[in-house]
C-alpha cells in the first residue's frame, strides 16, 4: 500500500481499524493528559534508537499534538526505509475534534 506523506484523521482512523500502528511521539506528560486507545507511545527523541522495534510490514501512523513533530518523525522514518510511515495531520488535537470527542484537549 502506497501511503501519502500525510493523511487526515478520518483516513487514519480507518487505517487503524485495518491494522495500522498508531505511533504517538508526544512526551510522557502529554500522553498523561490524553491518549488514543491502542496507540503505541514512543517520544520523538527515542525514535532513532528504536527503529528495529517498528514494523515494516504495516502502515505506521505518526501523530503528536498538532502534527509538526510527527511530520518530522515521518520524514525521518521514510529516510530510513519506512515507506509505510505517514503523518496524521492535526495530531491528537484533530483526533479529539473529529474522532473521539471525549478526549481531553490541551
């Protein structure tokens, strides 16, 4: 599956239902405020040392608060052979506005 560099939260939610990994690259204090059920937390700074722990056989949906950090991580992952990585535009903020209205916002 060829994924674009970025998808909206509705597309991300469908990909998640289809088996994609939702990779949360926010800091621990942010995850303590709110998190998407089933997501995997790995702060942005830990990505380079944990590449071997990420799947290459399914889409990786990268998200943060608004989408800036996750876009940088997505570009890093793609540069390191993860053609299956895509950024979730708007991050958890957009997710809370459009997908899970019960999530806390900050």
